[in-house]
């Protein structure tokens, strides 16, 4: 996952992040496929030996980025100024952990960079809510 060349396969990703985390990796991917059909084309990016590979979902601007960490799945969502206002208005519906992660996230010139560890059904539900802030899903169905 930290070597340049070919992007990682599904099995390499699962082995790296762990099979429990990979279950959530697939759930978020499926949620995006079902909620945003034909909108995003996932693209593997290599961030150098230090950061390794990540999987970005983007149309005109970034939607989210899957970060395969050793024994962990993290999801990066960058919220612009308008998105931050929306998150602030619905933040109470998020879990305590996700609220803390959001509040502690660094704000840069292009927005607030929130990295959520997706390791539970509660975190998965928070991710659904936060992605809907970035872009309303076409359908509410999904895992």
C-alpha cells in the first residue's frame, strides 16, 4: 500500500486494513454507488511512500477519499464554508465520537478536513449523514 506502481487490488486492500474494516470500506463504496449512481468514478492516487495509496471520489470537486491505513479504514471529507454551516446545524444528530472528530479537525484554506475512522455501524451512519451534506443522494437506499 506504500509502494508506487499498480494501484492495490481488493484483496491487497482487505489484507492491509483488515477484513472487519474492509467490510465498512465496501459498505461506504456501495452507499456511494447506490446513492449517487453514475456520479463519481473512483480514482486511486499515490501520495508517496509516506502516505501510500488512497481512493478518491470526485466529480468537479472532491466528494470523499478512502484512506487505507494499516488495520484501519479512514474516510476523509473536506467541508467548504457552506458545508460547514450545514454540518453545524445537524451536528447534534451525529455520534459523540464523530462530533469530536469534526470539532477537532483542522480548517485549511479550502475547508475543514475531517478524517473519520469507519469502524462501526454508528460511524457508518454518521458517514451517510455527512456525505449527504456534501451532496444530496439520489436515493435513500443503501447498506
